[in-house]
């Protein structure tokens, strides 16, 4: 991220904590995060780095499962909030685009990037840094907004507004607007995510598309227009050193 992008995240901390955090967003809390966590398997005793850790709620969840967790984020304000959320975790401020991740080679069993890569300008640059600190055979787990979601016109009716002049197959830097709170967003097709990570030396183990259920819609009727549409994309890669 550049300094302007980081400033937007710093400025948007209040909105994120109130609406988008793991405990406030029903979709994250009840569907996306449990499914993503399941892909990691048994994390007890594992060393995990969560990049783009935000306010640290996912770090806290990993720690509660017995993992040794470190969180990394480019936003000073997010790091400050994260330190309040999980005292068992260690947090580091680092700009992934312009700084070296401050850990030794082959440090972590797992690196997670939850709701991060669509906010990053260069996936290959970040992946190169991740491979250095990830143990041979280690896991790189990715959770992003499903690229198809951003071009479905029905989503323009919700509080989440994506750019309108989108070509699914073209990469574009834009914004996502959450009720006036704007954050940087890089629009990319699915193949761009996968190929950029594969070209960095990783092997693809698994890919899952998440969705809401009819039971979820009954509980949260306002989500009905999202039924039978992909919402997030989960990918698990292995470090093939």
C-alpha cells in the first residue's frame, strides 16, 4: 500500500470496528471465518502470521485454538486496536509494499491473508516476502472478496458500493464504498489471483467459494439478494521450497 492507502485505513478504523470486524459482521462471524478456519486444519502448536490483521480479532481466534500468533498490519491505528483485543498475540506494524517483513527465514508454519489481497497493489511482491518467512511446505491461506461479486449489478442496491465501470477481466485500482467510508480496492479476476501466487513459487492445494444459506437469510432477511451468489474466495497454497 502507499501512504495514501494507509491513511484511508487509519481514517476508517472507527467504521471498520463498528461494522466490518469479525464480531460485528454476521457473514464473517457465522460463515466466512468458520469456513476459512476449517481449511487451516488443527492449528494447535503452529506458528502463524496473520498479515493485514486489522483489529486482531482473527488473531485472537487463532490463539484460542492453541496457535502461536503474530499479527502484521500497515495501519498504526489498527495495530493499536489489535493490542487491546489479544494480549497473547504479538503485533508488528509493517507496510507490505515498501518494507521487509521483519522476521527470519522459515519462521512460520502458516501465513494467513484474510480480506487483504484485494487491497494490495502487487501480489507477486507480497508473495515473495511471504515465501521467505514461511517454512518449506508451509501454508499460505488467502480469503478475498470474490471477484464475481464486484460486478454483479444487484450489489449496487446494498450499502456496499463497488466501482461501476468494471471489466471483469481487467485489473483496476479503484475503491469500495461502505456507507461513505471509502477504502482502496484492486479489482482482479480469479485467474489473476491464482496465477500471481503460483508464479511466486507456491502450489495450489485447495480453492473454495463461499456463499450464504437459506437458513442464514431467514435469520438476516436483508441478505436475500446475495443468496446463490459467490461472496468470498478461499485459496490454500503450499510453499514449495
